[in-house]
């Protein structure tokens, strides 16, 4: 009887550690996907919005703010990766100096959260990742 109790206790510990490890890995992958998607979207938006005519004439790098915002939203929404609710917050876009600052937040359920929701009456636990990226082009 005592051995059975020890075995059950040991199995609960192993299950808890396994669920924690899976949830941690899931949130880590979600964070990497979020960060990569934001960096790629910011790079692509900056590249699309550069006004090359002004760069040739006055040797200044400026961007079209409207094009940059549209491109940033389009590229971020097109990014693939982990599921969940993706939110893009644009903090600032400036034409001169060429500047884009954005934040991406992704919220998704985790394995441990789904287990806790199934066993209790609480709301579902979610993992939230936040990435920030600022890109500045300076003329020299």
C-alpha cells in the first residue's frame, strides 16, 4: 500500500514536470515566432516605404508614412506561426529620420492551461508574448 502511494505521488510529479516543460516550450516557440514575424514585417515595411527619389536628390533617407503603416500591418498579418490572437501596436512612424517603432502581442492557450481548465472551473490560462522592434535609418 505504501509503495502504491509513493508510485502515484511520483507519477504526479513526473506528469506535472512534463506539462510544465511542454507549456514552457510552447510559449518559447510562440515568442520566437512573434519576434521573427515583427522583425520581418518591420524590415519589409521600411524597405517598401523608402522614397528613393529623395534619397538620390538630397541624399536623405525618408519614408512614406502611409505606405509604411499599410505594409507593416499587411506583412505582420500574413506571417505564419503559432496560432492565437495576434495584435500589432504601432507606436510611431516618422518620415525624417526614417523611423518605425512597433509592438506585437500574441496570446494563446498553453498545455498546462488546457489541463487546468479541464480539471477546474477557472478561466483558461493563456500564455502571452510581447515583442518590440524599433528600426531607424540614418543618413550619414
